[in-house]
């Protein structure tokens, strides 16, 4: 049975945040960033609002790229928030500076600034997985 997309994202964000807290104890005083869905995103798969302690993801990407969204994009955006907490507002390379890159590697992902997920603006909005 399909679960609402927001529930799937909140669960994955919780798991990623717990893993980050295990590596970076200074994150233990912070709750999981608020997770949102943006049905208008079609060029970027996700976006971190670090100062607001929240992230959002493009629903349309889940239709074609569910595994990559959950395993790569969710951590990518949450690591932006963690990097902001630990290292401050480093806008080097569009927020993909050395702190973020090191955190991505520590998490086990290559620190790629850009994804290779391609969708069309007219792709359907995904509401459940």
C-alpha cells in the first residue's frame, strides 16, 4: 500500500539526521529539519533553507527517481542544514564548500553539487510512494 510522500520523506529525513547526529554530536541538540514538498520544482530536486531549518523536495522527481531522491538528494539537502549549524553560512560554491563536501564524504556520498536527474515540467505531481 502506498504511503503519502510526506510521510516517506519525514521518515527518511529522520534516519539521515540520526546518522548525522552519530557522526556530529553537536547536532544532537537540533531536531530533524522540517520537511516539505514543492510541486513546482522541476530543475532542482531539493532545496535547503538553512536559516529556517527546513528542506523541501520536488515531488515530480519521485516518479522517475525514487531511490536517488531518498538515498542521495535527501541527505544532500540535510547536510546543507547540518553544515550551516556546524560551520556557519559558507556560500563558497553555492553552499557546496569544504565543510559540506567533507560532511558528504563522511556520510558516504560523493559531494556532487549537481544531480543528473532530468524531468519535464509537465511530469505528474507525485503524492504517494
